[in-house]
C-alpha cells in the first residue's frame, strides 16, 4: 500500500486490480498524457476517473439519480457533464485498497483497462508484465483475472440515459427508458 501511494503521489503510473479487471492508474489530472502514451491512445477519448462518493460535486453539477448512487461503490461508470461543458466518466470503486488510496492522496485517479488502444484488455499477469511492466513504475501482480468483466458504463448526459457498455453491474432496463 505504501509503495502504491508513493508512486502515485509522485505522478507515477501503477497497474493494479481495480474492482473488476487490472487497470492502469494515475493521479487525475496530472497523468493523462503519460497514460495515453502507454496505451497508444489518441486524445479524443477520456479515461474514467475514480472518486469517493462524497466528491461528486467536485466534478459535476448534476444530481445523479438515487438508483445509480445506490449502485456505488461498485463496477458502474457514469458519464456526466463536467463544469466546462464536456463530459467525464466517474466511478466509485468498491475495492477497499482503492478507497484507502483515494482517501490518503485526497485526489481522484484515472483508471483505464490494461491494453493497447483498440485491443482487448489483458487478463494474465504474465502478459501484462511482458507488455507493460517496463512502461509503468509499479505492477501490483495479484495473479490472473480470467473472465473478469469491466465496469458497466451509462451515459447520464443524454435523455434517455444510454448504455455504453454492459459490464459487471446489472442495470434495470426500465431505468434507461
């Protein structure tokens, strides 16, 4: 835990389990370009941001429906309008270690799947180490995460709400209508 916090506080990048799958994690907003370089990802697609539930108002002025708030913490990512007229993707992790990291740093974290842009996320620790180990400051190896599903993504910036990706969190279909 101390090593993870040390690396992140110095704006380093960590690969670690993030509730559902391994994630590439860095402090928001400082590590955006570094993570993009690692993934080979263009600048038009933002990364999701891990937050504490009581930080929502730091990122958006909208009131999030209680139905979605009750699913947090958990594997649910919500796209909401930010204060600049753009959208951002927020998730409140259920992972106790991630919660402690957020509290200790008192900063939000970028999180994105461990893969090169356009390819499937990597599930085997050996593959992650081989492809990304030299590109990050720390890899927290907790073995293979075979068959794990990423978070479900719902866009709340449109009406009706839009399911972007069905993942580990089940959403009642009527809430999207």
